[in-house]
C-alpha cells in the first residue's frame, strides 16, 4: 500500500519502520521538513517528504502528531484525499493547551475529524511505541496483543484492522468514532497490552461518567512526564 505518515515521533517513527519492513511504500513527514528526517529515513527505509507530499498517499494517511499541531496543518490538506485517515493522537492539555471543544465534551478524534474536514479512524493511540516496535507476533499466538479501532466506515476499519494484523497484532472493532473515548488515555484499555478478550472487556468497562476523570488523570501523568 501507499502510506503517508504525518509525524515522526515515537508512534509515527515506529510505524514508518515497521510498515516499510512489511514492504509498504511509506513516506514520512514532520513540521521541520524532509532534511530533518535523513536519519529516520536511513534507519527505516521510509521516504522523507513534506507534509503536503505525505498527505497525497493513495491508500492510508496516518496523522501522528499532538492535538495542538492538528490546528497548524493547512485546513485543506486532506479535504481532497480519498485515502483512509488514521488518527493516532491523544489529548494532553499540559502539552496541547486547553482545546475548548474537547473540554466541552467532544471526544478527541471527533475533534480531529472536524479539524481535518475528513472522517478518521482512531487506532494506535493506546499502545506504547516499544510494544508496537517489538511485541508483534504471528496470528493465533496465545496472548497476542489486540488494538482497538474506532470509526464510522466499516470498510475503512476492516482495512486498518488488516494492517494491524500484518504488524503482528489483533484488531478489535471498538465501535464508531463517538465511541472512541473508550480507548483514550487512562481508560481501562489504555497502555495495557491486552489480548482480544481482555480488550473487549476493558472497552465495555470504560465508564462514560468518568471521561473527565480519565482526562484529568492522563493530564496529571503527562505533566509529570513533560517536566522530566
């Protein structure tokens, strides 16, 4: 597949490496430009690109940047794209500042979709980069890690779940984009490396009345992380 990755941080960089290893044509971009990606390109085999070029990938565009950085993308960057857009991001006010609509109750990926002017699939946001890099195993392996995938287009979710399988993980249909709050930071499924059965249970155990407390706990942890 032709895959563009916007963002070269821990998740974006890891996906660039793993997807290139699998034989996909991968372009990777960041806000600093292709010249800053020489080392990553040499390490992963992905092609350094501008954000605009990565956004033209035909099959999948993965947006793996802080929520605040979404607002810095050109408003029409992806509006003409026919690719599946995957959002891997999480919202941390300690890093992103307060985003009024999210604070008011809109979930993170609904906000990203509205900001981009395109539907998105929420995936890869609940796994640590090290697990993504090293813990993929063959299908059917007992205890295989499962990743939740939320979105409104069943076919797009299927394609993303198939890609997750290629990477060595099971994928679970986590419902529509409205349901994607169930996989946000500090929910029961977040950063746990659960298998498929445990992921289903964790998604069901996420409490809609605790969304604000999940976010507060995540932000407290983020503040400690960003200060170190």
